[in-house]
C-alpha cells in the first residue's frame, strides 16, 4: 500500500530529473561566455620541455596504467574533468566523469564521429600495407569513408532475423564447450590449465560461426598448438597488448619505428593472413551448405568480396577477447553471489522463451567489470564543458567504467544486483534513475558496436548452458584485472565447476 501511494511521487521525481538533465545539457551546449581556458582545466602539473609525461613513467604518480584504479585516482585527485596535454604526437586528452558533458559531446559528434583508438592499426591499413584499398574497416576508417562502409554493412549486421539464424549453431558451440570443460576438470572440479585460453577458444568458435558461416572445429582435443586456431587466439591477444603500448601510452613510434611498432606491423599482417585462411575455409564450406537462409558471410559476399573480408577480419579481431572476458566476469560475479546464480538457474531451466534475468545478469556484469573502460571522441569543434573551453582536436575519454560504480549514479553501485535492470520505475534501484550516459558498454549512436546483437546472443547462450550444467563457485581473493587496451581478468582462476545433479 505504501509503495502504491509513493509511486506517483517516484514518477514525478523521475520526470523532473529528466527535464532538469535535458535543460542542463541544452544550456551547456549554447552558453559560451566567460569560459575558463583549456590550460586551466585541472590535471597533473607540467615540467618545462617534458610536460606531464613524467607522471606516467614507471615510478610516477600514475605510472602503473595497468592498474584499473589509476583513472579513478586521476578523477579523485583532479575532479570530473582531467586535462592531459599533447605528448609525443598524441592529441591532448580530456578524461570526463560527468555524464551530462558526455551526453553533450557524444550527441554533438554523432554525424561523422571520429573515434580515436587503434592508431597503429590505422597506420597499418592506410600506410603500411602494399595492397591497401579505399576502405579499410569500421575500426580504422573515419569520416565519409567510414559512413559509407557502415551504411553498407548495417542492414546485414543489425538485422535481427539474420542474427537469429545462428541461435541453434551457437547453442551447439556452447554445449560442445560444456563437454570440453567437463573433460578438462581435475579431481577438484577446477580447470587449472589456461582457463583464459579456453574461454577464448569458445569465443573464437562462436564468432567464427557468424563471421565465416562454418564451425572451425577448434574444440578438437588433438588440435596442434601451432594450429591456425590457436595462432589466431594468441595473435589477437598479442595485438591488444602491443596496441596498448603504442596507442594508449606515450610512444615515439610516430617519429621512429620502434621495436614494438615493428612487432605490431608483423602481428597485423599475421592476423590478416590468418583471417584470409579462415575466410577461404568458410567459403569452401558454403559450397556444400543447404540452400536456405543466407548468413552474414554470404550476404556480405553478395555485396562485395572486399567488404566481406574486411568485416570478417574486424569481427575476428574485436569479438574474441571481449566476449571471453565478459563471460569470465559474469561467472565470477555469479559465483560470489550464489543467490543470484540460483535465481538465474531457475530461469534457464524453466524453458521460458524470454530470459530477462539472464540478460540482466550480463548487463550488470558489464556495469561492474566492463571489458572496455569507456568510449572516446575527437572533438570537431569547440565545447563548453563544466565552464571550460575545450578546443577542437581534443580526444575526450568518457570514463564509463568509473561512472558506473559511483553511488551518485547507481544506488549500491559496488553491489551485483541484476534486479536493477528489471525493477519497476518507482524502485530507487531502477536503472532508469541513473543517467543514461553513465553506462555505455557498447558505445553510442552511429559508432556503437555493430556486433552487439551477435555478442549478446553468444554470451546469453553460453552463460545459460554454463549455469544449467554447473554450480559455479569461487574461492580466495578476487581476480586481478589488468587494464590494457581491454580490461583483462588474469589468473589464478579459482573457479570450481560442480555438476548440477
């Protein structure tokens, strides 16, 4: 009765918050007078000649960039907007933990958004390659070229009917992986050898069915260590690690071909050759495939063979480590919250068609332990951000990971509560009471993740089978998370997988 009486009040508060937020963003966009200059935005102090770089070298205040708490310490020290000046050829950076400002920039930069990131990959595809084409891919292209390519592949990649074609084969992949996991357990029901690589193997087999239209058979127990499947898994991992050194840390590779740069070029070339191998394998299998609904690869090949090759390469680059680490995070959080795990198991074993709690569990994992720290845009015009003038050409980093665990945006922010994604709007925990731009695991707008539907289907299917078959437990301290180009969950992996009787 009390809740019923309060419901209109909660709704009114929610409406008022939205109106206030909209007005605030609008006023921020138009108010330009009396702004403080860029160099007055708080940030680590500079020294003559070397600027701020000493803070990020080993031994510096923020020298351990692999520590995921480093960005939060920056924000705690300097506030919701932190300025880093240009260094070693990189544009100036602005770290933002203010969702209103994030909304302003993301909405304003949504026509032809420039998303900075893997500049070494851009260099490889646009300059280093000898047989480069006009289009290089969604990760490495920008402007009109990117827009044209994205418009070409959107109807294929975002079509729910096409993605649903893979539900059955992805479930087969999940069930085959369950069999493999059971065989790989020791007497303590643990998978102590290369758990992370096992998850990557599942992710590769899953994304391969979509990108290539065929099973890769990477679960073969006799698969050699130097097989193309294992080579691709290692290559993708090495690429993210190498790109982290070149693209997300100060580096002189833009002026001088460092050993790390040379290694990256070899890795990108190796990845491209492996992708060609798997695409040819997929095309051969398509010749014997029954003539029914066409999948992603077939539809892309009908558009243009070059488009199909580029899109498959991007999927195999971006779809392995990301999905594997998200599933690992979800398993850990469910293991540490057995009541949530039991509730999820009840849903997945009830044969209901819509698995809302399953989706909520993975959403909550992406909030607490996201594999990607945030989003980024390069400004194409000046902005008024929190009273400061932000010039054109600044790389703005939206710190979604940090915003997602702030209590001012999410009540009980550090707790794993999947119910927040399912409760009524009048519940204070309801996700809709948080600022929509505090959380962004799949990006925003025109440049949002094109593989989102595929990734969600893969992860939903596998997590459901895992919880259906295993009581997942965890012992010991929390896993170590290492911040590189992605947030990697490192061992020891203290999971226990007990059979459900």
